[in-house]
């Protein structure tokens, strides 16, 4: 079973670090650029 986490309104200078943190925990991630230049990160994480 997986847990979906969604973070919104992430600044450009933080998005890659957040993705790397999720991926280091075994999550699959997706970055989506918002119309205002900020980012949304969706992460599918294994339930622990």
C-alpha cells in the first residue's frame, strides 16, 4: 500500500531538494510547474 503526499506552492529554489528527500525515502515523485511559477510535488510513498 502507498501513501500519496502532495505539496503545493514550492519555490523554484526548494523543489529539487524536496524531490530528492522524497526519493531518498523510496518515494516515486512527480514535479508539476504551476501557472504562477511555483511548483507542486506529488509523491507516492511506501507505507511504513
